[in-house]
C-alpha cells in the first residue's frame, strides 16, 4: 500500500477504488472535463501558476529540451513552449508524458489546433513518472504540475527526475498545498475543503473528484517536500508559496554542469 493510499484511509470517496485514486485510470474518467474543472475550481488562477513554473526555466539559455511529467491535457507543456517563444529565450522541444490515455487524447486534440511551430516542438507520450523510458541526462529540465501528489512512490519519481535531467538542469514542480493559518489561509481552506469537492463532483459527475481535497491534505508540508527533493539529490533553489499558500512552486537544480 502506498503512503498516499494509507493516509487517505477511510476518507476515500464512496464507491472509489482506493488503488486507482490519483492514477491514470482515475483521470481517464474525468479527462474530457478536466480543463473546465481546473478553470472553475482554481478561479482561473491555475494558468497563472503554470506561467510562473514556465518562467522558472528562464535562466536556462537557448533551445532547451523539457520533459513535462503528469502532463495530462498538456497545459504546462503548452505554457512552457509559449513562454519560451514569447520571452525569446530559445524554444527546443517539450515532451509531455502521462499514464492516462484519455488525458493524453485531450492533449493531442489541443495540439492539433495549434500552429505548426507548436506542433513541431511539443509532443505527448504515455508514461509513468516512477520509471521513465529516457536515458540519463537527456533533458535540460523536467517540469510537473499538480502531479507529484498522485504518484504512489514519490521518492522513485523524484530520483527519476534527477536522473533524466542533465547536470546544471532544473526540476520545477507545482503542487497544491494546505493553506497556512490566518484569515486569507482560512478563506483558501474553506475553498479547498468545501467549494472544490462540491463543484468538482457537480461538474465532473464523479465522486472521485473529492480525492483532490484529500490528496492535498495528505501531501507533506513544503519544508518536508524540500527535504524529499534534497534526498533525491537535487539542490533546492526555492520553494515559493503562491496565492496565500494554496499552491507551491518548487525549483530544484541538478548539481554540476553549467546553467
Ligand atoms: C491533476 S492532473 C495534472 C495535469 C497537468 N499537469 C496540469 O497541469 O493540468 C494529474 C495527472 O497526474 C497523472 N498521474 C497519475 N499517476 C501518475 C504517475 N504515476 N506518473 C505520472 N503521472 C501520473 C494523471 O494521469 C493526471 O493526468
């Protein structure tokens, strides 16, 4: 049993198979409504968070190759590409991988609507973050948005991120977090604990969406997650609280090499 499954305990949503919570199989069920759910639940702020994650790669010059894990419907992969183009930093390629065929199908449909320059630079493939089919040091950067929470063996995924990133390259992770105490934190907590599960269930028609709130609660606090990044061999450059602590941006660097 994974740590995540254990922590969820009896809080697992009614009717949901605990073994599939957070997995590609669970996201298959909500893939077609996932983007809408994201925009509504986050009040549109999720796209701003992805832009900040893309900008965290700004000190990597030139045409860089980026691997976006748990890419889902591809929004961070597209955001990374768009940011590289708009900031004139050099584009390279973005490969998005995910274990949910239906999330990837949505990503492919979105890709087909983009211009040729995006279609030639961005691609998607099936893949699990715990065992990546890529050679050591084959990317300049690895990104992951709202995915690490779903991976049963988190340590294995972090080690894989470090392995496939070249020395001097970056690992950038966005993850939702439990807002801290205080008035604004309380408002954010009310949103996460009461609004998110209800709106999620309503829009997705799926009780599995309650998993979102439970998995946020089960994720370690930022300081502890930074220790897990360091244990995987990454130098933690920063951990930034976004939107009253409802989300965190973690930026790590692989030791050695040049920026
Ligand atoms: C909340 S979505 C995030 C999608 C996208 N990154 C975004 O920014 O919207 C979480 C994704 O994690 C994927 N996932 C679940 N288990 C995974 C694993 N073991 N390895 C990689 N991705 C996984 C799911 O299939 C799902 O697409």
